């Protein structure tokens, strides 16, 4: 048995956006009690992460780290058609993930106490991000 739904997440710039509750709601609608949920983002300039959801400063630190790890305006970037954040956003996506697979136990995502699912937006501008959730 499989259940698939698509989410649209509106972002307002570079940062993390928690989607744990939205994914859990899809799991609940699926009626699947034991299995897995695969969450996949259909973009090359944003990613998905499982990360700490209790203290927002952990996410700020992650975002600041990535800004330093892959800065904008490096002189050797040639893929800059959409702006200075274009190529860095693609590299940041490759360094993270485009999908996460989470076990389902008793109809709930089997995440740890402080874990949440996040869209990690790597672009400065607003975007609508498409995410596919497949529950099996």
C-alpha cells in the first residue's frame, strides 16, 4: 500500500522552514501504521534536512556556517545567471540532501525527541518549493 501527496512550501529567503507537522499529517491521512515516509524536494537550490527543532539558535548557527562554507561572489563561479546566490545554492544542496526517509511506527514519524524535518532554503528570494511525500 502506498500514499503520495505533494506539499508546496513558500519560503521568504535563506533559512530553514520546519515541515514536520505537515509531513505527519500526510502520514496520518495515509492510514499506514507501520512503514516508511520518503520526503523529496523537487529543486536544486533548496534541500531537506533532519535537524534540531527545540532551539532555533541551532538552525541560525547552521545557516551562518553554510554562508561561510559556501560564500557568494567567489570569482571562479561561472553559473551566476540568476544572481550571486545561484551557484552557492546548488553547492549547498549537494552538501545536504534532496530526500529523507523516516520510519513510521504506530502511525507516527519515528523521529527523535529533538528532531524535525526542515526545508533548507539556499536562495535569498521568495520561492515556492514542491515536496513529494510517499508513505509506504
